[in-house]
C-alpha cells in the first residue's frame, strides 16, 4: 500500500523553537557536539518535513535537526509543510511507518567516500586545518584521509571495505614497500594488524638508525662492510692482539684490514653509564658506547646480548634497540694479529672455538627475531593497557582475578609496591610524564566503587607487566600464563610471540607462591646496574615522593 503524494506543499523558514516535537519514534535524539557544530556553521541544509496540526506546525521528519538548530541558536530553519496531521488510528500508523522507513534505511557515507571527498577539497587548495574546520572533522582524520588519497596501495585496499580509515592510512605509510603492504593486509585478515604495524615500524626505525651510523662511520673515514661470515677470516678487534697487546680501535686504524660493520643490540642501561674503559675504545662513534665488553662481535659467541639481557622495570620503559659499530680486522692473520680468545676454554665466560653449526645459527637467529617481535608486541600491549585502564567499570571476573593474584602473585606485587607502582603511574599518565604518587592516591580516593576496582586491577596488571621481558616467551611462569590469559579474555589480541606464553610447554616454571631466589628475579640485572626505584627512607616509612591519601580514603 502506498500513500498518496500531498498536493498542498508549502516551503517556508520558521523559528525552530516554534515547531512541535511531540510525535517521534525516537526517544533520544542523540545530539553529538560535531552535529551541533555543523548546524551552527552551515545551518540546516536538508529541510525539515512538517504538517499542520491544531496545536501548530508539528515535525514529521527532522526532529534531530530541529533540536540541533535550537541548541546552535539558529534563528530559522527551512521547513516543508506537507498537508495536515490527523489523529485517527490510520494516521498514527502511517506516521510511525514513515518515520521507521525514513530512519531505518539511512546509511552513513563510507570511509572510502570520506577520504575521496576530503581529497577533493584538498585539490581546491584547502589545507588539512581548513578542511577539518569546514567539515567538522578531526584534523587527525583529515590527514589520514589525505594520506590514503595519495597512496595507490591504500586506495586499492579501500574498495574492499574491510579496513578502517586509520588502517588505510597505515597502508599509505608503507606505500613504498609492497612486501610491507602485503604483510599488513594479511595481518588485518588475521586480527594481527596492530602487531604487524609496530613490528614494521620498529624494523624501519632500526634500519634508519643503522644507515645513519654507517654514514657517520664513513664520514670518519672508516670502511663500512657487511656483517662478515663467521666462517670467514674477519675477526672483531676485541678478540685480537698484536705482539701480545690487545688491539684497540685507535691503535688499529692504520691497518689495511681496519673496518666496521653496523648491527643492533638491546640497550638496557643509560648511555651515560658506559665509559671508554668499559668498551675499550675512546674515539669511536657515540653509539659504540652501548657495546657490552662481554659480548662477542661475531656469530661465534654462544651468548648474545639480545638473547640474555633483561630490561629494567617501571614507567612503561622498554629496552631500546640501538645501532652499534663492531670494529674488525678483515684479515688478521695476514696482518700479524693473533686471536687471544682461541686459547680460552672452560668456565662460565669462555668463548668456544670454531664456527657455530647451522642448527645453532638458526636457533640463535630465532631467539633474536623473537626477542625483537616481543619488543614490538610490548609497545602494542602497553598502549592497549593504557586504553583499557581508562574504563569506568571493571571487566567481568575482576574480583576473582585480583583475589587469586593476591594469593599467588606475591613477588611481582611486592616489587610493584616497593617501586610505588611506577609502571601503573606511567600507564595512567604517559611514559614521559607519569602520575606522581600523590596523583595516583588522589585518583583512588576520589574514584567511584567501579572505577576503584579498575584501578586495583591496574595495579595487579602493571605489576605483572613490569616483569615481562624479551625472554618471557621462552621462560614461561604460571604468573605469566595467568596474566596473558586474562588479557586475552578481556579483549586483547595476542601476537604470535605472546601466544607462545599460553602454548603447552615442557619448560620448567617457577612456583606461583614462592619468591625467586635473590639475584634471579626478572629485574635484578637492572638493579645491579643501578635501579631507578626510589630508596626507602631511613625510618622505614613511606617514600617522600608518594603523598599520603586524603583522609576520605
């Protein structure tokens, strides 16, 4: 059955405050600030449909536009008056059906439509800021849309409709790398997009840092080579001697075999803590100060920095991957140098003779790659935690989880208390400007009961998070299993490397309810190098940088 088209249409402009809004199938107009701002700037562009009634002009379609116009303090709105309202059952049925059809079949423009529209505006010379203002669109989304418009890869992927505008903008970021685009599209299909993005960004940053250091070495007159084959003649200077005296960079520069290659290592300590005496060089590039004197400069060393080092706890800080220069002699035998490590044998610091087997090389490479994957995953995970802890209500099962952790997670929780919840204060603030102890206490004191539960959960999660590190995936504890299982249950998409924590394993695990022996905890290496945790006052009271909670707490 179709309604007859009204024949007595009237087009006029009326004060929106005079229109009747009493008959609508919507209970809530759901006015949002962006819509009101748009009406304030542009007025009502689509006329309101209304009918005559005994009480005045009654809105039939356009209640939301009318309310927005009132809120925006518009003087008039365009109105099409289409006939007269009626009070019979048939009239009410017809009105309800029309309002249902009008609202039910409205479709917002797609992300593809958005970025092409914004690109058209940019083509007319409008800046991103101007477009944002004219369209009431956040500037960040405008910039993302313009990036997509300028990327062939992103435009091609947009037609599938499977990616959001933000995801398309990431594709545009890697437009010059087809392999990266393929990786991202595959990751989007498997739910791993954020992890793939972070890994690619970290890899790109590492490569850029390596290139910069290589350029710096070249400018200093150092010959830069590719990382030498462990089975070849080249050897690192730190394992070589000449006439019985250990070689140094400064003393080797005149040798025809003098060269360097650029690699990466994890840097867990402040650069300032390393001295020329520590690294055996005084004139190398600044980045050489990050070298570990006990680490090998080639693949023949069975222990690798990236494999064994442990990051410090707190503040959301994770170990940085830094580019370093490894100085070598490309043909030490020809130039009269001897390998002073060759004769070493036995003991915990001994170097082995002979090249690594193919299996050992593969295992070492896997460890290094997985450690890098864990670093990238940590960035994604902590950003997720930061957003997760803004929620006003706790997730399902939080009380039982906290109670279980209080019973079995003593070591991690004790360390978090001793550090005054430093990582949590970073997650609730920022890495650069974490909350002070007093600010955290104030949040707890003023929180609603639900929010206080979320903050309590945050204290537990941050305590466990602070004790994750590059080796968590292969040295799994029951606490780590519980932690990552909870994150997964509450909506965090585990990366492939994090999923290994929940995979069946035969590796020995520490007991939940016992403290690790002194000197073996996940962060004891950091403490040995100079902990960033505040020292307790002499009287055993609270640390001075943590304010007491208000009396209301």
